C-alpha cells in the first residue's frame, strides 16, 4: 500500500514528459536484520518548504496554485496512512523536495535478513 501510494502520487504530480524513478537498496546491520530503503523520485512540481512539515498530517492538501491546476483529487489522507503504516512496521518515511524541481520520498524498513540458515527454498513452499 505504501509504495502504491508513493508511486501514484509521483506520477500524478509529475509533468507528462518526466520520469518517476524507484530505487531499492538493502543495507546489512550487525544483527540478523537489514534496513531496506526504497526511494521514489519524481521530477514534478515539488513541495514548498513551508508545506513539508505538514505533508504527513491527516487531511493536509496543498494550498499552492500548481497542485490545484492538476486537479489531483484525493482527501489528504494517503501520505498520513503511509506514515502510520511505516511506523507500525517499525520503519519511517521522509521526503526531500524542491519546488519546481521534484521530490524524493524515502521509505525505510528494518526487516529480518535472509541468511542461509533461514532462507526460503522452493521445497519449503509446498
């Protein structure tokens, strides 16, 4: 649900001739866990600095003119739900953005690392 919302927003707020990029990285830790970082980057309209701190609040919608022109719809609950779900899963979500340049949403989750001891094999799936 989190990725669907982030990718959908990136497409919705990007210009027609731009790209949406998805980057996934896995970072090992000193325990049997790994940090999975997913970045969704667009080259869309960006988010003004004064709205960044409000972005993950329930029912927040931009008051800027450009998002209104897009007529993106929505109720301002999607990013709030993403934040709540990420935190419920023990992770976090953040954003880096520059108006008129684009945004990168960063989802970080700490997950059980797959090792040779606990890996899933096709014979275990039957």
